[in-house]
C-alpha cells in the first residue's frame, strides 16, 4: 500500500481521484495547490505525488521545481487537462523535461492511472 499525495485545484476531480487511488488499495491525501503540497510533504513525505500542472498560487511546474531544489526524490506523476491557450501536451512535456516519472492527460481511465503508478515507481 502506497501513501499517495494528490494535488489538484479542482475539488471534485481531487475527490474522485482520491477515491480511484483508494480503490487501488492505496492511501490518498490531498492538497489544492503546490503550497499545500509542500507543507504536506514536510509533515509526512508520501511514496508518490500526483499533481496537476495548472493551479493557482503554486502550480505543478513550480511544485516539481521546488521539490527538486530541495533534493526530494519522491516519484511524481503529472496530470493536465490543458486550457484554451495551453495544451495538455505542452504542459505534460514541460513536466517530463523537469523529471517527472509519468504523465496523464485528463480525463483518464482507472487502467491508465494504474499504468502511470507502475511506471512512476519503476526503477
């Protein structure tokens, strides 16, 4: 059983993703932005982080950069649905360049989530 931190500013999506993670047999904790995620990581480092890219306050790219700066090696899955002017592909490619282990475009299936978790944890 993994301890997974889910970071997304959309409450409904965050709740749904946490339930998907629990149904896979893992513990799920949530944060609504990068700042909350950094506090959660400081209190209890998770085994895996699933973060949205576009969020207010501190977005996913800033979160990824801050964790790297701190020398943190927690595997990260980046997720994104994009916005009108920025595609999800651009967001996820940016996250990949920053060292995330797996990416998922929104929306995604439970099977795609399962594969991304396995990919993120692979050595």
